[in-house]
């Protein structure tokens, strides 16, 4: 199985080069556009690549919301265009010249492309608008019937795949999309099925359908594993990457534990067995891609212990510099960040500390009365929260001589993790960690369901806006300045 796939991949690499434009003048993409009601004052273009995505350009909008960017690009592939809050996927070819118009208040619904390369990107926008909520709303409601309707659940997945394929084929007949773009879409559609199947096994680590027919469960597992037989997958298709990074390892993990439950408590031996099984059914390139992805995930949580535990697997299987060098770089970066100390300008108050346990959140707010207060509710494990921190640092520096206070309020239950992340990210300023006596009241008072969550108070201590805009959004600075000038 695997050796046949190697031959196919070699042939595919030769054929796939057809998307590379050989003329020097066309090895670039021109993007322009106009954004109505922008969330921020900039646009970021990220090109999907392996092993890491490349941020090719960041440009600022002018007063009319207009932007232009000229990006060097050697071959076709997916990209993401983001305003720092929302994003949309593109598929670019060398020589494209695309104009984009959208209203950020209705981001996905309003996108319209014109110019060379517009047809495939208008299709992408329509496709994701049509199918992107399948795994969320009605689908998940139906999924809650899984205990009695496993076969019906599977039928819905099959029907969804068929509908997606038909939608692609119908549009392809009208627009005659390029071969590489069609393969990108077909790969994603095929592996979307694997992604939905894996929901059947998510429920606290046990089968979500304990009374399900074992033959059906076995059939689902076999179908997920059979993804290795898909010929010429586009490695950049999101559905494929999710299958390789998460879905396939999850099923193999279940099978391994079923065969030897003792491996649950022997993580080193388990890693050896898991990656040994992966090495038997996927190509060395795919295996190294999967290992890199896991190491990257560990690095994002600064889990150096898990990175070091996986090091023997890296040494055994990763010899391609494309993956080995970035992995070594991840080790270096995480190690250096963990050696940092808490910033000198950071003030930390743990409300679980017995000396502070009688302090209410109202007491905290009153102590800063006379200043505009920007509350930032976050946690060490929250990716979007951490993503906003550099913007928060820039914003607070703009008000360093003003009567404005930025309060970072952690919802972490683990005080060590809280302090570690302040140290790792070098978050200066005033920090509070909610204690057992304050957490419930604060969540109820501000209606906090998700983080990050921001709240703005004026200098008299009045709450101006709950669910305030994020530090990365232009409106945040504007509203703070308006309060200072009153």
C-alpha cells in the first residue's frame, strides 16, 4: 500500500508542477480591495505552506478602507486574508490580479471578487458559506441522538459528502477550474468525512455511543484509517491536515489501548508503538509532517517536558531538514522563553492568597477610580487571549502618560500556569487571578461565557461597555481616547 503511494507521489510531483508559472513577470499576485466598516486598520495575507504558514504581507487600509499588495508567489496554493478578527480563504495562482470588496459587518456574506482568479475564489467564498456550519448547528443537534441513531448519523455524513461533491462538479462544469484547485477541494471534501466520523468517539475519552453496534464502530474506524489509500492528497487541504494530525492518531490510539491497556501509564512506550504504526501506513514525508505538527502544538503551550519526551521519536523518524530544522528551532525558542523572569513592571495579585481572600472585585475597581479602566479577562491556556497580548502591550504604551489602567484578570485555576505565562509572554502591567471567592460573582456580573472578554469603565467607575472590542481593533483606542477627553 505505502510503496505504491510513493510512486504515485513522485508522478504527482511532476504533474503538480504545472501550476508553477515559468515566466518571471508572472511570479507574483496583485491583490487590491475595499473594506467597508473595517474591524481593524490593516489586512494580513498568509500563504499556506509546509511546515509553517508564511505571513507574506501586512498592509494598512487608507481612510476609504482601500488596500493594495503585490506578493511574490512561485506556485499555486491556498492562502488566508485576515483583518486580525475575521478571515477568508483564497486559492492563488502566479499571475492572479484580484480585487476584493467586502463589508466587515457581514464578512463572509458580503465578499465579492473580480479580476483574474476571481471565479475560483468566489466559489470558495460561496462554498464555505454554504457548508461551513454543517458541523455546528443542526448537525450537532442531530449528533446528540447518537445513542440510538449511529447509522442515521453516518448516512447524514455520506449525504453531506455527496452534496459537496455535486456542488463542486456543477460549478466546475460552468467555470472549468484548474486541476490543482479541483484536487485541493476534492481532498478537503474526502477528509471532511473523516473529521465528522471522529465525533463518534469524543465523550470524555470513551465511545460517545456506548450501546452502538460494535460492527458499525469498527466500520467507522476502518474508514478513517483507509484515508491512507487516498491517491495524491493535497497536503495543504485543511481536512487532510486535520485527519493526519488528529483523526488518524486518535483512532490508532484507541486501537492500541484496546490491545494493551497498560500503555496508558507508559507514555514513552506508547509513543514508540503509535509512531511505529503510523510509519507502517503513511509515507515518511507524512510521518514527519505529523510529528512536526505535534511538536508545534507542544511548543504553543510551552510544554517543554512533552517536547523532550518526544525527542527520541524525532531522532528516529525526522531526517528531512524541512522538518528537523523548525523542530530544533521550536526547542530553542521554548527553552529560552522558559528561562525568562517575570517582568519587573508586572504587579501580580493572586486572590486565592489568604492575605487577599477578603478583597472583592468591587474593591479592586474602586481602587482605580479616577482612571479609565480596560479589563482584560484571559487565561494561560486561551490561544485567542494570548494572541491579543502584543496588541494590548502596544495599546497600553500609547496611554502610558494618561489616566488609563489596563487590568489583566486571569481566570486560571492553576496559579503556577498563570505566573508561567506572564513570564513567557513578558506581560507587563497589573495582574489579578480570580480566587474561589470571586470567580463566580465576576463571571455572573459581566456575563462571561467565553474568553477573551473585555470591559471598559470610565473615570467615575461606570461601566461604559461590556463585551468591549479587543485591543487589536481600532475602535478600542478610539473609545478610550473619547473617555479621557470628557
